[in-house]
């Protein structure tokens, strides 16, 4: 991107044989491609946020797990209920907001 800018600057400063209309046309094309890439990125992030919300809601189905602890578990890397149940006690206790009583409830599910 910087190299494109520098080459345009050089052509303007040194008045090369490139007509002034040509860089503008190229610029418009590049902005169009940038706009399409932004929309693709937005749809991907929306899909990820929808999936994360669903996963957090699924974690709340575990006994003793509320919205806050489900979010904390999800952010700690436990994306599914199976992952939470299969996790070791020390890993669960390392998650902020998860106490020993919750870990005991989850271990009863094994």
C-alpha cells in the first residue's frame, strides 16, 4: 500500500508520462475492492458473535452455571459443555468466577 502511494507520488512529482486520469481510475477500483472486503469481514464477525452467543447459552444449561460464569468459561477456552465436563478441576478453578462448589457440581456429571 505504501509502495503504491510512493509510486503515485513520484509520478506526480516527476511528471512521468502517466496521465493524471489513470491513477484516479485505479484508485476507484481499489476502493471498491476494499469495500467488498470490509463487508465480507463484517459478515464473518457477525457469524462468530452469533456462534459465541449460542455456545454461551449452551453452557448455561449446565447445573450451577449462570450467564457470567458461562461467559467466563467460554472466554477461558471451554466452548462446549463436553469440554467443561471433561476439564480437570485445576483448569476450571483457574477461570475467574468459578469456585469449588461449581466444580463439584460439574464433576458429578461425569
